[in-house]
C-alpha cells in the first residue's frame, strides 16, 4: 500500500464523523427555532423527516454508483455537495435574502440537500474502508470508523446546541459547510484512487437474493439495533436524569460517558475480531446482553445509580457489536459490490436511528419513559436471540460465506 493509502483511513473516519455530526447537530437543535419565521411543529417534523428520507431512498443508489464510478469520486462529490448546500443556506439566512415567509422552505431544502449529499459520501466512505483494510484488518478499521461516527452522533446535539446559542442556525450550517470542505480537501490529499472492480451482470433477482440472505440481514439487523440503542441512550437517559432533578451538566456527562465507552471499545473489539479472538456469536452475546441489561437498569434503578451503569452498558454493547457487524458485511460482500452492500446496510442503520426513539417515545407517551425503555430492551433481546439462532452461517475463518442450508459447507465447530 502506498503512503497515501496508509493515511486514507483517518480521512475516511473524518467523513464518517461529518455525516453523523451533520445529521444529529441540526436535528437536535432546530427544535429551538419553533415559533420563529413560521416554523411550526408540523414544519419541524417535515424538516427532520426529509434528511432521513433522503438517506433511506438514496444510500443504496449512491452505493451502487460508488461501485460503478469508483468510491473516491462519489465520496468527494458528496462532501463537496454537503459543503455547498450548508454554505449557501448559511449565507442566505445570514444576509436575509430569503424572506421570513420562505425561511421554512429554505431550511427544508437545505436539509434535503444535506441528506442527499450524505447519502453519497457515507456508503462510499464505508466501501473504501472495507477495500483499503482487506486482508484481516477490517475489524480494526471499522472499529475506528464506527467510533468516529459514534462521536459524531453524540457530539452533534451538544456542539450543535452551543453553536445555535452563539449564532443561530446560520452559524451551525456554516460550521458544517467548513467541516465538510476541510474533509474533502483531506480526502483529495490523502485518499488514493480506487478504480471500479470488474463486475458480473446482476439481475434484480440476484440483488434480492443477496440482500435477503442471512449473511446480509443479520449484521444489518445488528447495526440497526446498535444505532437504535445509541439514539435512545443519547435521547432518553437525560430524560430519566431530569425527572429526578439532575441538571444538564450531569445528564450531559452521562451521554458523554456512553459515547466515550463506545469509542474506546470499538477499535479494541475490531482488533480482537481480526485476531480471531472475538467471533460472531461472542460479539452478538457481548453486544446485545449489555444493551438489554443497560436499558433494564435505567428503567428500574432511579437517579445516577441507574443511568450511569446504563450508559456504560449500552456503550459497551454498541462498541462490541458495531465493528464486528461492519466487518462481517464487508467480508461477506463481493468486493465489486461493496458500495451497494454498505449503502443498503446503511438503510437499516437509519431505520434503527429513527425507529428506536420513535418506539420509546410512543410507549412513554402512553405509559412512562421507563416502560418505553423496557419495551426497547425486549425488542433488542428478540433481535439478538434471532441473530444467535444461526450466527455461524456468517463469515467463517477462511473468509468465505455460507452455512447449512445456504449452499455452503457446515460452519466450523467454534462458530466463528
């Protein structure tokens, strides 16, 4: 690998941070603008929905384009588009070019554009991480990649809120634009060009069969579960703290503890997976059990005595499971279809990101936050149990995919 190749992962991790930070910084902060410039609760819902909607619809598309055109080109195009959209909105909102009556439309279009741009560079970055780390190093690489995305998810609401207090949404969007532009320059300097790999013709039936296989669905379900757990932990553990009189500093520290735990664990879990010390079944157990236990503790133990251990347990589970799930996806995907695989898997993450808080919030509205967390714990337990039923059908020691009943040989006895 060239020297540029050795520096590439850091720039790709930064791209992962941008997409996560951009999604959550605005989503968590725009609610403070309700009542200004015609932003109603209904309009707020639309503004929040268009970003995720664009990602759900477009990530598989741009993932496939990354396979066809080369992932670096799609990565750069997405980062540049994200920077431009963010910068244009910041300028328009600051200069007052857009009248108050059109402010909501401008904000909606800006979020739509950001979501479309993130749909391009997010799966492209994941595909490049997979290709550049092939050869027994994917676990460690995806551990670091996931850690930086986790930091973006967690730091977004905190830093986004600070920026909005200092200069409103225009300052937040300007910051996002500058951040995306800096990372784009970094990619130009540090990331090598990866040419598209020769591809065999793929029919719709072939695609449906591959995306419907256990080797794709199980790690994708695991990623959806970790994203749901992370989003709920960031959003609802502070709610439990506030209910017993804890201030924003204390609850913010709990969120930071969750993020720190996940960030520290992910690279270590990835390295253990690469060394053969953390197999698929072990990762599922060490991932789902702490997440389930964390939310049960949070729901049943009041105050810091409940939410602090919960934050650690949820962070541990997310940190163990995320890099192994990503590495399993990368190893089971045909290299020439890696962008398509990552783009499709990202849809699962987006559904978990939105579905987890929605589930807990809906239950909490009718019962209590604690009951909502217990319900989520039950969903995670069922998902984990279903994934464990035949976890050995995934990637085996030799890097091939298959298993009983899937056209491949039986998995090895250690179920790795």
